[in-house]
C-alpha cells in the first residue's frame, strides 16, 4: 500500500496542490492519503478527483475579506474564517463545493490530523468522520494556534494538526503503508526554529496549557520527524517531494506571483513520484 502525506503550511500549501494536480493528470492514485493542516484540504480535493479546486482556493478566494484578515480577527477573534472556507464555499450549495459523493466513493483511504486543544495530543479523523456539508474536521486540522481560537467540533476544541504530529510518517506505516510520498512545503533541509512557536505558546498557555506545551515543542518534533523521514528515504521507503525555494512565502502570504511559482514547482517536482511508486 502506497501512501501520501501533505504536511500543509498555510498558503504554502499551494505547493501540495500542484503535486496532487500532477497526480490527477497522470492517474496516480495513492492508496492512503494523509493530510495535516492545509494538507487536509488538499487531500480532500485530491481524493474527490477535483483537479484545480485547491488552486482556486489559494489563488482566488484567499484574497477575499471573508477568507482572512485583520477585520476577521477584530470582529470574530479568528484571523482565518474557517467556516467561510470549508462551509460557505465548500458545501453543496457553495461557490466551489467539495464533491462529497466522489470522495466517499473513492477506494482511497484518508486520514486528517488535528491537535486536541485540551491535551495537545494528535487526534486522527477518517473518512467515516466526514458528513456531507459538514467539513469541520478539515477546519479543525487547519486551525492555526493564536491566529485563531480553537475550532469547536462536537463540543471539543482543536488546533492545527502540525503542532501534534507535523510529519506523520510513522503513523502512515502503522496504518499499513509500505511506501510513502511525503510532501513538504519548505525545502527538505529546512529545520524549524522554536522562537515564533514559543511566543505564540506563551500567549495561549493560560487557557490551553497542554496545547501550548505541544506548540512550544513543535520545532523539536518537526526536526526529529524530518530526520526520521530522511532515514526512511535512504531505505527506499519514503520519497520526499519538497520545493527548492518557497519564493519568500510565509504561512499567510498571499502574493499571487510567488504562489503560482510555488504551485508550478509542486507540479514539476511531482514527476519524481512515478519512478518511486513503480520501483
């Protein structure tokens, strides 16, 4: 069984959108698809077979005031309007609906990674957790700490899956994958620094101490998991697909030229996948 993992990364997730569009153009269908943060949104459109849908979200809708911005933060307490993205736009009566039936009918398995706001531990959601016109588990996985309040799902708060299990390669192997394509949205030799995470963790420590602790330790966890993925790559069990440059993109950057360049990089870099999965 061959799996894919898209680690997300906010607006840098457009790189993963390019990878998955190439996969759809070349009839590459992974058996098991894992999504973390924005990678979960990419994964859902890929499993539903909606080529180009992710690109529209990054390149068109993200520039709308309803999508994200300071006004959203001031009026709602959330910089990113997850309900607008994954409900208003994505529901069956929305402007760009997720093809729920196609996603559920696909033989591909799917796992979405979120972080429990109370415990700071990873929470894994699967296809059975999806309901038509209720894509809360994607919102939960994409809920950036400090930028947003925890996303509530079934009376429980969740944060971005990247603070609890940012590169879930071991999870993929535990679920039965023999090989894994790992989609990063930073260069393969980029290692996180803890400074920004610790500042954000300090701001949320009083209300969510365990999630704050997980966030403060995210850099160490990410770096350790990246080293592990590289060792698996040496063994032929993992292929790391990563951009050589992020074109100056940060998590919430909406620079159209930079985003399109990153998408094109993802599309071109994905060509390495064929040799890996056929070996």
